[in-house]
């Protein structure tokens, strides 16, 4: 949930809601203010006009006119009264002269008692001294205006709540949609980082900002992949170019060995040959790896039986295990059919079994099992040997990585990389698991 | 006349554009008593057509040209000379293509000269006679029909794979057999190993076929592989 509110999409949605609310309130407020201003202007004009017209009437005429106004023309005047020069009310519906200048101009009075009512309401008054010294007061209540304001406020609150909800819903919808797309992008990037460099970010045909960035990232990934292949190509080329010189040096050393009787020289030559042999092994393994990883996908994919392959390899390796007093067992029940390159699969499993025997001390155990688990083909090679230190577990599939404890055992350090590449080619995962003590390597089909 | 035939029997045509490697191959093979002629792919094809070579060694790519095409043409013409393809391409697919095109064996670079020499000898002395029913070295006899092995009067029980292993040695007596050849031809494994599992198989076989008090029939050849003593 916290994650949800942290997402930029949700923030945008909330900002959207806020802006909507402010804008709506402002519109309502503006309409209200304009109507009120118009209302006030009208009040003022009426009052001032009325006061000006009435100023020269006689007291009796005025009394009559006031009665008429107050009883028949409620729309125009709410207050009318005549005060004597000493400000005592003579007649009218208001008892006290409000504290306003007697200038015939309208003035706002915040609270004045309504006729026949105890409530105090805002009103507009005009007071004017008549030629006979009496003071005429006309006024209009602002109750109507207030009522209108209340209506406006009600409209605002009743209208705002649903709108707020709607805005929130729309915001959440877009946020969810955007975050779903971001999640998809995030997941894809995670997979790319795990090594599926052929994957690309999803791009839809909407041409929005996310699509634009996705497209840019995809272009960048293309470029990175191209550079990566180029770099690997360079290292493969180096390996490639080393083949002939290595073969030549090897041949020359062999020749030197044949033709010399100097025992010291022969011993040195033999050591050099052993080193060249190791270099040739590594170069061959490196090129083999390049072949599997980047070579054209093998044209020899056909139905093969993993059980048969493992049984064959088990028989091949058993004498080696026996010579080290390692108890080797095989567990297969029925054929496990997959579509693949039998030669490559044999190579991968051979690397796993060879490794297991290599890293298991005398009197240890190595077991090979082939099965269909949850509909997925699984080949598992388990040993109780030296295993892999926790800190090294994520490195063992890297090219040339050799564990600290495995350094004394000869090998190119590419066996597991080749096995992993072959597994990947067949849509299998090669995984390590701790056998406490020892190691479990399993090749598991990704698809059922 | 006799001389011509024996010369032909020892003549190897070498098609390899990397001159230094070609030179090393030439020196090594001449040391072993072969006559080596380096040639372009076209020259080699012409010599092969008139039957003047015991075998061909050809690089898969010579000056950017795929020599397998020429090989295919030669095979279509019915030229049967043994051909060893050497190549910088090591994938099994490439190996298969090389053999399909008519190569008799395929060796990926880098290789040791001992490996090359062993392959050449195996090709030149190949027993093509499939009608052979019995193989014999000294008092060791293998009956291919009965699938039995006897040493003198006593029967030797072998596992199926041990039988095949021994058969391979009996078919190449007195020749250097490398571990790679055994992996490829006995087990049909087209990859290299980082364990000495082949040696263990050989030592198990020795325990079964060797007679007490006599030197082993199969000897180790240092830095190369094994050899069945033909005159045991």
C-alpha cells in the first residue's frame, strides 16, 4: 500500500484531484461573488433612488407611502421609518436609527433586527435628512443574498463530494494502469538483468511517454547486446587466433622432446607441453562455449530420451567412481522425452557427473536421477563432496570461475558454463542447491 | 612399379592455408615416414582423381573457401581416397557436416600432432572388411558373431562396452589410439573430458584380458594414448 502511494502515478492522481477541487471551488466562488455584487448594486440604486424621490414628500404622504411600500411592495423595501430630529422614531418598522451617515447614500449594516423578529440580519440602509429636520430611513435586508449564498455553498458541498470521489477514482484507475505497466517494465528489466538479454520492454501503440521511454530503452538494449556480442566476439577471436600458434608450439615442443637426449631439457619440455595442453584445453572449451552460446541453433533437435542418456553416462562414469570408492547410484523410472540435441545434452550431463566425481572424496556418494516432476523434465546430480561455499554459489556458472577449494583439481573452469549454456539452449535452467554436505546440480525444464 | 605403389601408399596431400601449421604437420608426418605434399584444394582434387595419394588432409576453410564443396564433388565422382578434415570450427554440427560431405574423420583445432598422426594411421590402415568374423592378436581371439573373447583356452567375460572397446583395439593393432578417438568411436561422445575416465576403462579391460606374468597387451603411449601390441 505504501508502495502504491509512493508511485509517481498516484501522486499525479492526487494532484489532479486537488487541482479539480480548487478550480471548482473557485468557479462557484466567482459566480457567487458576481451575483452578490450585482445584487448589492441593485439594492443600493433602489434605496438611493427611493430616498431621493421621497425626500420632498410631506410627513403624511410619507407615512402613506411607507405603509404602501411595506405592505404591498415587499420586494423593494424591507425597512422604512421616519425619525424626528432628535432621532426618536415617529413611525415605521424600525425602532432605532442605525449608526450611519445621513447622506442619502447606502451603507451596509452587519446586524439589524428584522421587523417582527428578534433575529439580527445584515442589511443595507439609506438615511437622509429631510428639509423639515426629520430623518428618513430606508433599508433592505440582505437575507435573500444570504440565502443565495447558502444555496451556493450547499451546491458546492453536494457537488464537490461526488466530484472528489470521481476524480479520485479516475486518478486511481490511471495510477493502477500506469503502475501495472511500470510493474511489467520492472519485471522485464529484472529478467534481462538475470541474463535474458533477448527480452525487450513492452511497447504499445499509444505513443505515450512510457512507450517513448520503453522504445528508447529497447534501442539502448539492442546497442548493449550488440556491444556485448562484439566483446565476446573479440574474446572468441582471440581464442580462435590462439589455436594455430598453440598447435604449432605444441608440435615444436613434441619434436624437441623427440630429438633431444638432454634429460634436463626433456623434463622442462615435458612441463611446457603440459602447460600448452592446458591452454589448448581452455581454448577448446572457450570456443565450444561460444559455439553453444552464439552458434546457429543446432539443427539436430529431435526427440531424445534423457533417461537413456543418463543411463549411458552412468555406465560410462561408474568405473571412475568405483576407482575412487565412490558409491554411485542411478534412479530412472520411465523414459523422459524432450526435444533436443542428444550430443549436447550428453555433454552437459557428462560435465555434471564428472564434476560430482571430481569434487567428492573417496568413500563418498554420487547419485544421478532423471524424472518428470510436475510435468517438467528434471536431471539431478547429487554428491556429498566438498560442495560450494555460500559466498561462491552465484559465481560458479561464470566463465573461468573456480572455487577456492576446487582450485587444486585440474580443469578449464568452463565445464559448468558450458553445461549452463547447453541447458539454456534447451530451455532448461541449471541450478545449484546445497546438499549439506555436498552439492546438487539440477537441470529443470522451463516448460511443462 | 613396386616403388610407385609404395610411394603412393605413403603420400599424403595437405591442404592448409596457415603456412606455419602446414609446415609443422609436414615435418611431423615426414618424421613418421610419410611423403607430404602441400597443395591447393584444386591441385589436391586433381591428384586425388588420378589416385596418386593415399589420403587427403584438408582444412575446412582454405583462403576463405569452403573445401567441403570440393570434397562433395570428389565423392560424387566416386573418388574414395580417405579424407581427414581439420577445422577451426568445433561444434558438433560442423563435425557432422564435415563427415556428411564425405570426410572420414574430423579434427578440430587446436590438436596435438600425436592426435593427428594417430587419426592418419587409423584411416590408412582401416580394416574395411566388414565380413571379418574373427579378430586375433597373439592368443587373444574375438569372435564377432558369437560375441565371445578367448585368451588361449579360457573364456573372458566382458561387458558389452568392454567388448566394443577391445574390438576397437583389435581392429587397430599396433596403432596409437588416442583417448579422443576412443570417446568418439567407442562411446560416440563428441566432447572432451576433464577426467581420466577412459584410462579407468582401459585399466579394467586390462585386468580382464591380461595373462598373469606377461606384459600387458595394451600399453600406454606417453602423451598420446594407448596401443595394442600387435606382436604379443
